[in-house]
C-alpha cells in the first residue's frame, strides 16, 4: 500500500509538470520545501492527537452500533461512513471561510501565491488542533468504523493532493469527473483571490455537496484566475515564520 501510494504521488508530481493547468509565478523549489515543512508539522499533530482519538471514537461506533453508518444495511456501512465523513468535512471547510477566527488559520493555506500538489499540505499546525473537536464530532455522527476511518483518510489524502495539483486534464474528462469528484480545475476556482469565487467549491472529495448546497462553480477558466489572497499582508504570510505568526495578527479589512 505504501509503495503504491508513493508511486501515485510521484506520478502526480510528474504529470502536473508535463500538463500544467496554470503558469506558476514563483520559484518552485523554495515553495515546495516551505509547504512540505509546514505539512510535516501538521502530520505530527494529526498522528499524535487526532488519529488516536478519532480511532477510539470509531471503535465505539462499531461496538455500540451508533451513528449514521451503523444504521445502514451492512453492505452499505463502509461507503456510507466514508460519504458521511466527507459531508462533515464540507461543513467544516465552509466554517473556516465564514468564521473569522477559523479563517485566520485557514488563510495560511490560501495565501500560497501558486497552487500545486504541495499546497495541499500547506496548513498552520494549530489548524489541526483547532479542527480536532469537530473531527471527533464528525466521526461520532458519521458512525464510521475504524476500517471506514482508515479508508476515509486514504480517500481524503489522495483527493486533496489530486485537486490541488497544477494538472490540466482533458476538458471532457475534467467536466465528467467533476460531476462526482473535486478536480484541479474546480478547486482552482476556490483558491481565487476573488471573494465570490473563493467562497465556492468547498468539497474536498465528493462534489455532490457543493451541487446540493448551491456552492458549485465551473467558471472562470484557469487562465482568468489569480491564485492567493488579495490583501497587503498576504505576502508577509507566505514564508514559514510569517505563516506561523499570521493568525495572531488582525485580519485585513478587505479579507
């Protein structure tokens, strides 16, 4: 499994360089190193706090037959739990854009002036701790089992790497795939500097939720999108030290 995942990630990194969706504006290597370092700090927090706590909640779901997925017929429990987790994450993502305190931390992800697979792991490590209470509620209400939780993590991690990638899919493939899953073109709109575009395409896996709640957008095209956050303080938050300090500064008025 680990070998297959590694091969898939390498394949994605090669593909986004062979078929770029957008022209990059910053040197690639410093960005990638910076984003990877921030991602590593987040992974440590998830491994130390979120994973063991979420696993215990999922274990009790299975033992006590509680939550949405556990009420479904047995053949549907695995996929039902994964879908419920994905839906719960949709609402968390919406909240990170609508609630100023949460946006202070999530903004660190959006200030990246370019977007590729490395952007998928660029988060403030405290963002992982702040999201922990909701993640546990998400696991509890979804009724996901430990097996379902493992598969949801695999699906989630693969999805965020894929839809953050600077990868141009064939137009008909992107359109058809976005009817079910979040695609690079679709998520690129979410990383636009324009507020109306940024507040769309919140799904991190299944695109159904955006369509269900009217937050789906298929335009503008990639070449018309400016990636990042449009405010005077955004540039200061690009570096690692600036990103770590950014949530503790007042939000810009136009943000």
